[in-house]
């Protein structure tokens, strides 16, 4: 008598369950990969933004330390009024200049450095320009750069810039010597909001603030 053996096989329900479990597993794997990829792309933008922002801040702080505030520029009425729009509150006391332009002068008085923030929505740029002040009546652009140079690359831009200068008058000027309220070493508080186009988010921002004291003593 012949005995016919049944071949092992999966039922339809077992196949459906297996496919469903496999699909769920693949879905989790794809989701995890996409999340990792998005995080990696954002990390690249963050690192690039922090690196360039750090370089700009280093240049600014070094110039402030090695030069002095050019109070003649502000005393002449050349300073421009600035509407303070930084996204956190800053207590503004007396004798403080809030400017969109930071003007520095070398210790020997022969070089003027001008940092200018243009808040025009079509520009939103911070530029720098240096002048030879040997002849104060005829400043000459140094190194042949007759136009201001941008401080950031095409990949990084600025949303807001504020230079907070204290005191608002030259404390070394004999005319101000009797005013105890301004008898302080000049300091500049830098408020800058750096930004870059994100690869996942529309925009990545990095607000930075620091206060720098001029090392120039008279």
C-alpha cells in the first residue's frame, strides 16, 4: 500500500501575516534612515553656519580689541539711528550708542575701519572697509578695495546686526573728564543673527552676542 506524503507549505493567512510584518519592518527601517539623513543634513548646515559665524565674530572682536572707537565719526553726526529689533530684551541705559555702523580707528590714528550693516531686505549684509587716514580730509581706501567687502559668504547671511557702544562720548576727551557717568573704558556689545538656508528646515538661525573691551588706553 502506497502512502503519499504531504509537502509542507504556507497557508494564505501565514503569507499575509509574514508580508505584513516584513512591510512594517521595512517601513521602520526607511523612516529611521530618513530621520538620520535629515539630521545629518541639518548638522552639516549647523556646522557650516557656526564656523562662518565664528570667523566673523573673531574678526570683529580682534579689531575692537586692537583699535579704539572712532568717536569723531559719531560726534560729527555721521552715525545712523538704528531701530533695535533683536529678538530678546536688552536693557538700554544712558550714554549708549545703538548703531548699525561700527567705526574704529587705529591707535596711531592712521587707519579707519568701518563695519556697516545694511538692513535693506534686498541686501541684509554686513560689510567692512578700511581707509588710510594720513590725510583726514581725503581718506583713501586701503589695498585698492574702493567698495566695502562682504563679511559673509553666499551660503550664510545676517538677519540682524546691532553695535551697542558705551559710553556714547570719548571718555579720554578732556571736555568729558568731569562726567563720572562716562569715565569708563569703551566697550562694544555685538548682537548678530546669522542665518543659512536649511536642507530640511527653511532657515537655520544662530544668534550670537558678546561684549568686547577696547584694549586701547590713553
